[in-house]
């Protein structure tokens, strides 16, 4: 089971999380999300536990408890993660974008001609500034 842990102290390490959750059963993965540029904690983590009953106990016992000075939020994670090391795709949080065919046709943008102009669109001429009587303000 994947467990979401929020409101982590910036000082909390993955080892701290592992130790806290191991009191309730076998922990198979621990990840604290970090800012890619600064490396600072985003104060969110995920803990993977293989036995659902142990994970449920950890959730009920740890939610609201103090860890490194912060009352942590612990709940069942919404994201399913695979804990096997031989996965072909890297894990990420962006989701699978799938095929891009759902955008439809070009719609009212018109098709491009040979020279790259767009058809069926009223284009202003370069002298037309869009003002009244062509005067500039």
C-alpha cells in the first residue's frame, strides 16, 4: 500500500520516515519529494508498505502525531506505485500523456497553404492598425 505523508518538517529524512513506519510493519519504500533546483524538501513523502493491515494501522496511529516538530498528515496515497526494480518505465508524477490524437482537427484555425498562410481567416493588412479610420493615437 502506498501511504501519503504530509506536513513534514524540512529536517525530516527518509531514514526518519522509515524508522517511524517500521514500528508498524515492513516498509518497502520511502521517498521524500524535493525541489529539483534547490534540493530542499517539499514537505511531502510517500511510504510503501507491503501488508495492507499494517499500513492501515500505521495510518490510524500516525496521523496527527508529532515528527521532528510537526504534526504529520498520514493517509492512503492516491497514486499507485510499483515497488519492483525491473520496471521498464521510470516512475514520475506527471502521468501518462498517451496519444495526442484527442486534439481533433485544426478547427477554425484554418489549414495552411503552400506558403504557410492560413486560409479562411480575415487577416489585417500590415497598414491596418485596428484603430479608427487608420489613425494612430
